C-alpha cells in the first residue's frame, strides 16, 4: 500500500522537526512494508509572498486529495 503525505516545512524549529519525523516515517514504512510518497512544500515564513503561498497550498491539497 502507498500513502501520500504532505510535508509542510516552515521556519524556525519546523524544518528540523519535520526532517527527523520524515526519517521515522521512512523507517516505519520499511519495517511494515508500505510506501510513502512525500509531497514537499514550503510553509509559513519560508514562503516569501502570500499569493505564492496560496497557490502552492492549493496545488498541494489537490495533489494529496487525489488519493
């Protein structure tokens, strides 16, 4: 089975936590025999403009909801 997961890295503590959580999820998927398709996008202060943020968020939601 494959799961699609939206990965929203922000700024400050966010990217460090997200990076480590992703490692945990990858190890879990290996041990439990499923795969994860990570869809990465910037979030929060990592996005420079509000309109860019809205376009990226909408595209990501559409991608993830296809499953």
